[in-house]
C-alpha cells in the first residue's frame, strides 16, 4: 500500500456473474485537488479574436 497523500484506495467488487470489477475510490483525492480558477477559452472565441 502507498503512504502517499496523493494515492487512492483500490479494491475489487464481485459482479453478479461472479467476476471481479476493479474499483478506485477518488473521494479523498478529489477533496485535496486544487480547482482550476481560470477556464480555457473556447476555440471559437480565440478564432474570432484574430
């Protein structure tokens, strides 16, 4: 197991047919993620500004 604060736990869930499905829990990682304050401009806006 990773000790990094930027890691997210991985585990398997059994599907109805008995096979395993890999699942990753990003909840804690999403809370720590810094949100982008400046969105990228639309290509159409950039072209219109030329």
